């Protein structure tokens, strides 16, 4: 500390105008200024005005703060997400008097209530000490549910737990929600409460800024921007921290803040060049009784001015620091000088920055760290000033009085050389850099790796990837895919597989491998590149198998094709079967069940041949396989195949002894157990399924209850899951619940807790799907909640059904995305149905960006589109007005080997050009395309054509009328809506009431039963033409005889 606060007097001394006396152009506003975009050179311009008026205003605010109610700081938070999150709290104010009264009431509470509160607080504190955040939340909820009185201490304990146990990278929404609840319930935050919030928000802001920098670096190479980019930009943590600080000022709690809280907030604001709010924070640091400005305060202020592009302001701060430096006690002045170097760099003056390092710091006897030199190195490299960069590097390497270069010294130079394609020089720098600690230099190493990829130096690249692995650095999905597939394209498939295995090992050592991880897509892409080499495909799948990753549909179908080919070549099969074991056969059987485009006959023949292949390598087929294939044949209704399978398998059904593991999961048991388990219960469960397929629910329940469960066996879980689906679909959802009620008793007897949970989850997931498919949405969502309470998730189709249960409007777009994000983070394999629904919902919400991202994800996860997918995409693009993308997708579909545009596809395009573009020629062009492609028009097609002629200027009413006859030639009967189109055109567009009335009468003569579309068009005609008498008559008529409500077909008028 130095002398007294008055010694520095940076803000308050009128005569010391050099630093801050001219900073603000106007008084500080009561709310935060909206943050400009990140692309702005600086978020806040530096103002120039005397501070005395502002200070006087602040003193008046401080004097009145004890009497006035302070606005909830959440209301002042800026950013796109804040308003939506806290809109329901828009009128909430924090009343100091009310809070004081609440505190008084708490003190006078009954002793039993106080004791319950103390015990609850003690349990929360104990959970926090044990680092058990889940238990903290449980205890907090239990206190609220039990009616235990919550105190300010309770909330502060919970906030402290949420802050200290928050995982890196986790947004602080929950922290803010608890704080909001605290304010709403009239509890007055302490200084410590405010410090927790400010500290956490500022810390999160640093995380976000680092992440955004990494994303920008990656996107500059790949062009891909992750889906969470906007949400990260919109967190606005620094602004929220400042809003909390303002609340503390109004509440006068800032007086007890320590200096580090002020400094942390100043450092956050300095990243945006936010001088106005920075001065506001600094002013209150000067006034706080428990804090003093220190060297880090000055460093933050200098950085703030540098970011704002105001080098004069930065210099004034620096000179003020030098004035008071001797009074501050022992500290390291190096980081203040480093801040000035950074300020010069940000203001574009590299020479002055270097002078600070090489001259000023030397004269002032201040030792500059390598970090300062690295900042200068980054600037030179960003500007591609390689001569100066190499000069700095040479000094650091050769001058013993200077610090040694680090990875952060070499890194920017390596990246610059890679950007300029200077491969040899980059290799030399890499060789030096790799001798240092490169564990935090991923982006620099990745730049070099991509350079080697472009020049196809795969041998060198393997060394770089290996070096990265030794430092715990895992290549990004993009780099890993290009590396592995590049090896395969170069003819080194075996090396590609070996490196894929190493990459999995590196990744699994750092984190749990999820099915949606990019490395799995790399594996599947590699499998599709292998030219029907069954051994290599199975080797790839064996690598991913241990991580619970299944083959995609294209890879599964490739396995079936490769198996058929190798079985037709005796020599190839003899060679292959020497290396085939239980795991490989298990993978082939899984591929058989995952191949969606096999005919029933192809499935049957492959099942028999794969089983023969097992026998040839001395693997005895078990009854589990028998039941599984048999169940599929029953579902197919393949009676002939069922008989063939039974005859073939009969010799292997001699020992139906029940086994203990009915749940088929590779990750929970060895492959031998997978192939050799189960039996009698499998066979009987298959019998129950056959009864379900035949619609015989009583027999199905009897087999499950009396022949399996009563005999102390557990039915096969996959089969029960299918039974529930079949019964729910063919009978009703209530019948499926009866099945679950019967089998759940058996599940409860399972000794393995994890297996028991998963058994219930599998069948609950099937029940959820059944009810959602039956449009019993509330019941379906109830089953979803039960699943989540078990900490389990629906499957991909289940998430699709949950999305489908939501209404089609823009307000549900976020909930749809929430379901999708939950699927991605929960290691659930997405499906084509999921993406069909997701794209459709996002399109109806006009969320074009997320539609495009969903389509990218679909390709990334190698999920093959269907005709429904193409139609959903085209519909989404046309709804969002993305004509070019819609046309590209249409042409892609037209060229597809399996799918061609349907009448729905053409209707989407025609509707777009009629209703969105008012382009009759384009609409008719797509109608002619449909005709030439032998696609028969629908009733809706003709309605759109009538709109094209009657609603687009110049109106062509004769041709619009002609459509009524043309549709009859296509065996389509005109509907009231077609006539309503004519009425709308005459009455509202052309203001020809008489013609509209003639059409109205014609509908009656045609004998059609008028519906709401006709009446509505006629009513709007009268209103639009100021004939209120006729409008009222029609309205009264409709009140007496309500019209038929027809389901909407596309957009209304």
C-alpha cells in the first residue's frame, strides 16, 4: 500500500488532469450501453470531459441509495439472450426496506424453524466441502420443498457452491438463476455474495474469449463455425458482472470488496476497450474502504486504453503508475510495462512497443518476462514482418541476459511461415519448438500439420501427430479426418487404420468417447473407402466397438455386400476365416440388423449364411441369435423365411438353459457372452412377440407372465421393447402399458443395478415413442421425464418424436434445439427421422441458419437422406426465402439414384414462386417439369396454379377457371378451397364484388358443401369493399349455422 488514497488521487484531484480528467463526454448512464459487435475495433470509444460533474452525480446517487429502491441488476443486462431469459422478471425491484424487514422476521422466527434452516445450511456446506454439487442442489431443493425457511446465508452457500464447483466451460446460468431467486424472495446480498458473482462471471468471460479465439483460428482454416458460436458471443458475462457491480454500488456493499474484485472486473472490461465503465469501476475502487489501487490496477487500466486505441490515455496511466510506484510496496513492475507494450501493439506502434522492452525497462531496471517478448513476436508475425520476428528470436536465443524462447515464442512464427507456405523454414522452426513445452500450442502445431497435409508429406505428418500425442494434444476432428483419409487415399490403408487406433487411444485417455464425436465419423468414412475388403472393414469396426460405437447404415450395408462377395470366392473365404473370431461375427450380425435396404429374402439368406460361416470357424450358434433373427422374420411377416430358419437352426436348439444376461450390450460384457448367452427366455420371448404380431395380446401376456417371469426368468429386453412398440401400434398405447406392467416386475429382480436401470429405460423409451406416435403428447412427455429421472435418454427416433410433439411456431424453435443439443451431449446416435423432424420444425420457425447446420451435421454423421429429408429441406429453404439453396437441393434430389422429386417437392417449389416470389413463369416451369417427369399433380397443386393465374398481376381469370376442368381430367374433384381462391382474387385483389358473388353462387349450384374457406373469403370481400351490411348478414348466418372447418393445406391467404 502507499501512503493514503489521497496520494494517488487519480480521479478526485482536479489539478491532476493528465490521466482521467477528460474521460467522459457525458454522465454515466444508469444502464449498460449495448455492446457493439465483436468485429468492432473497440467496444467503447474513449470520451473526453471533466469528471467532476460525473463524480458529483455519483455522490448524489450514493447519498440517496439507502432510501431508494434499486432496480434489479438483471434488468440492466444487455445482450440478445438476457432479455428473453429474464423477461418474466421485468418488473422486479429489490426493496432494501423489505429486505431489512425480511431479515428481522428471520431473526424472530421460531427456534424449530431456525434449527431446520441451520441443519439445511450445514448439509449444503458439507456437500460443498465434499465437492458434490449434485447433493448441494438436492439439499437446496429439499429445503424449499419442505418449507424450510431460506436465509441470505442459504443462498450465499448455494451460490458459493455453484461458483467454486462450476466446471470449466460451463455457462453460469444456474448461478444467475439462484441469484435471481434470492432477489425475488427479498434477501439482501452481502458483499461476499456480490464478490462470488462478479468473480465467476469475469472468470467465465475469460473462458469465452479464449474459446472464441480458438474457434476463429479453426474457422479460418476450415470455414466451419460451430453451432454454439452465437450463444458464446451472446453470454455477455462482462456486462452481467458490471450490472452486478452496479447493484453492489447502489446497495453500498462495494465498500467491503477487496482490490482483486475490482481488478478482475477491470481486466474483463479491458478486453473490450470499455473505458467508460472501466472508469466507473476505478472510481469506486478509490472510494472503497477495504481496497486500494495496486500495480495490477494500473496494468488493467493501461490495457483498457490500449484496447480502446487511446495510447495517450494508456501513457497517462503508465506515468501515474511511475509516480506512485515507490509507495506501493514490493511488487513486480514487469507486468505494468508489459501492459504498456501490449497497448502500443494494439495501437499499431510496434517500434514504440519494442523501445519499451529494450530501452525503457532496461533504464528503469525492470526485468521483462518472455511473455512480453512473445506479445511483440505475435505482432510481428501477424503483420508477416518475418525479419523483425527472426531478429527477436535470435536475441532471445543468443543473449544470455534475456529469457529463453518458449513454445509461445516459436508458435506465432511457425503459423506465419505456414500461412506463407514456407515449408522448409516452418520445419526448422518446428524442430526447435518441439523441444519446448508445446502442450498449449495446439493451433500453431495444427497449422503446421495442415501445411504438411496440403503438400502430402504424410511421413512427416505422422511424426507431428505423434509429437502432439506425447504432449496430450488430440487433433481436431477436421485434422484427424484429413490425416487418416489422406493416408488411405495415398494407398496406405493399413497405416490409416493403425493411426486411427492411436487417435482413439489418445482421445479416450482424455475424455469419454461419444457416438457423436468426429473421430467416429472419420472411422466410418475410412470404412466406406475400403474397397469391399471385409477384413479391413471389420478391423476398423473392432477399434470403435470397444467405445460403444456402431456401424452406420452405409457401412453396415457395405459389410453385407463384402460378406456376400467373399463367400462367393472360396479361396478368399479360406484366407479370411483364419482371422475371424467371435467379435468379428458379432459385428457382422449387427451389420445385418442395421442394413435398412435389404429385402426380406436378402435378410433371411444372409442370416443363414452368416450362421453357416460361424459354424465353419467352430463358433456354436446360440438360441439368442435364433430368437433375434426369428423375431425379425416375424416382424417382416416372412412365414416362409421363419420356417426355413427354424429348420436350419433345429440342430442347435438342444440346450435351452437360461443364462443371466438378457440385455445385449457390448460394453457391459465380453463378446463370448454376447454370442453364447441366453436361451430359454429368448425362445419364449420370441414366442410372446409372435403372439403380439398376430394381435393376440392375452397370449402374449400369458407367455411373459406365466412361462417366463413365473419361472424366475427375465424376458429378453430388446424383444420386450419391440413387443411394446408392436402392441402400441397395432392395438393401443394402453395395451403396451400392460406389457410394461408385467415385465417391470421381472426387471426389478435383476441384481445388476446398472442393468436394471437400463432395462427399465429401454422399455420406457419404447412406451414414450408409442404414446407420442399416438399423439398422446402429455403421456409421452411424462415417460420422457421418467427416463431422465433415471439419468437415461430416449433413442434418436424418440428425440425426433419429442420434437414432433411441439407446435409449429417460432417460439418452439429453442425447445427443438434444446432436445437436439441434449441428444448430442448425451451420446445418443441421431437418426434420419430425427433430422427430418428437426429440419422441418426449424424451417417452419424460419430458422435458416440452424436448418443449414442440421443438414451439415447430418452429412457429418454419415446419415443418408431420404425423400422426406429432401422435401423437408426444400420446404425449409423456400419458407426462409433461400431460393438458391432450395434450387440446389432440388437438383441434388433430381440427380439422386434412389429418390426423385415427388408431387410434394414440386408443390413446395410452385408455392414458393407463387406466394413468396409472385413469379408465375417460374411456378409454371416447375409444373411442366412435374408433367414431363410423370409426376401426377394433386388437388393442392391445382390450387396453387389457380393462385398463380388469379393472384399475380396481370390477372388471368379465364385460365384460372380452366384449372377446374383440367383437374377433373386428372381425376381430381374440385374442392371449396379452389373456389375460395377465385373469390379472394375477385373480391380482395380486384375489388369486383359481383364476380365474387357469382363464384359464391356457383359453388352452391355445384352441390359442394361450403366450408370455412369459402365463407371467410366472401366475408373478407364484403369487409374490404365496405359492404358491412352484407358482411353482418353473413356473420349472423354463420353464427346460426357454423361452417365446416377444413384442415389447412399449406399457407392460408
